[in-house]
C-alpha cells in the first residue's frame, strides 16, 4: 500500500508541475498578445567590453497597446548627436511603432518593435522563452548595438 500511495503522490506532483508550467506559458502568451507586459533587465551586454550585472531593479522596457517606454542604461560607443549630460541611457517613449510577434513553436516568441517617433532607435528585438526569461536587443542609428538579459513581469 505504501509503495502505491507514494507512486500516486509522485504522479500527482508531476502533473501539477506540468499544469503550472502550462498556466504560466498561457499567461505570458496572453500578455504578449494583449501587448501588456514589462521586461525587467538584470544583465547588460554591450557590443564592446564585458557585460555588467544590473543591481537596480528599475531598469525596464514597458510595452502596452499604445506605447513603448524604455528606461535602460547604456555603455558603449556613441557616434554623433548624443547628449553628454550624464543621461546617456536607452531612455525613450514611443507611441508610434510597429509590433510583430513570431511564435517559435515550443520555445517561445520573437517580438520586433520598430518605433518611428523615438529619436535614433531603429528597432528592438525581444526574445521571450516560455518560462518568462527574455533577452532584449536594441539597434540604434548613432550608438553601438546593445543587449540585455532579464525576465517578464
């Protein structure tokens, strides 16, 4: 009897894990489709030099139906038309942008955002896994490419 009850409990726990994972994946997909999520950056990878852990918890990219708001640090080379007032991060708000989602089958989604009203930003690519981890790449007209690792909130 003891062996049978342990086997049932184990099977139930595994099913619950699978159900929780499926629920989390469905919630992430719903947020992506609704365009209502926040990417929290935990690590920065500049094109030149080494990466850096971001200890501040407020570096993020907020996506909604009508806006994309970026508040991210930047380390790298700037080429022209960049202010040198100490506020040189990837900080912008866009209300005019294209938003394209590609489903990577069972591994997640790739989202391409092209803001037309954010100065010097060409596009953003957000790779999101089914468990909520993500990477964000930003291509700018006048700065080196930069990427960030983090997760969706």
